[in-house]
C-alpha cells in the first residue's frame, strides 16, 4: 500500500479544519477566577460572562491576542489569550522560587495573606530557606510582598493606562 502524498494530506487536513464541527474543538481553562468573556475581541467591549478558575471553554477561533470561545451554556465570546491555559492549574508544585518560601507553589501576593502565611513564613519554608542559605534581604522582601495588595481594579487601570496586556495597541 502506498502512502498518501504529504501535500495532499496537508491540504485535506487544512480543509477539514476549516469546516466547523467536524474536528473536536480544543478545550482551554481559565487561569484564575474573574476571567472576562467579552462580546468582541477587545478589553473595552461588553462583558458577557465571568469565568471561575479552571472553568473549561471550547476554542472556536482566534484574532490577534484573543481567543473566541464557547462556554458550557453555549454562549460565545472572546477571552484574552493569556488568561487561558491548556490544563487546569495545579494546586501545588512547580519550580522552586520565592513563592515556595511562603509555604507552597504558585502563591500570589494577594493569596499569601491567607492561611498559614498570615503570620509570616511557614516553618517548613523557614527550614528550606536556611538549608538553601537564602539571603536575609530576600526573605524580608518576600515577607513584604506577602502583605502587598493590588486590587483587580487597580491592576486593570494600570494595564489600560500603560497600554499593556490586553490593552496593548488600544487607543
């Protein structure tokens, strides 16, 4: 049996991909709670829905830095691409970094104020820092970051005024 020509296979695959509904849609997941689904691929368009962390969406297409998605309820909209991931967020783990000193992986400044870290670093983290000979200045910096808070509204205002993130290129 002969193999199909690579060009024919490529053309056929491209044609099939252009037909909606024939190939399964890719599923992506919201990287955090509060991810906005917009009516148009723009951060200033009407917000149709807000996703919870790890909420699945089906990819329908993309434009610039936005992904057109279909929600579980069938609604369609646009999400800034960097607010979606190919897999759900892990509860713990990841590379060793300053967040690990706060008692686990993937700790954000706004989350570090809760739980065991409310009174500073957890004992396990202190032991880790001592074993790794982490500089005292770095430890103080981490403790300062744990108490630092930027609201979602402040962050969006900063990105909009600086024309960065989803506001890159907007007027």
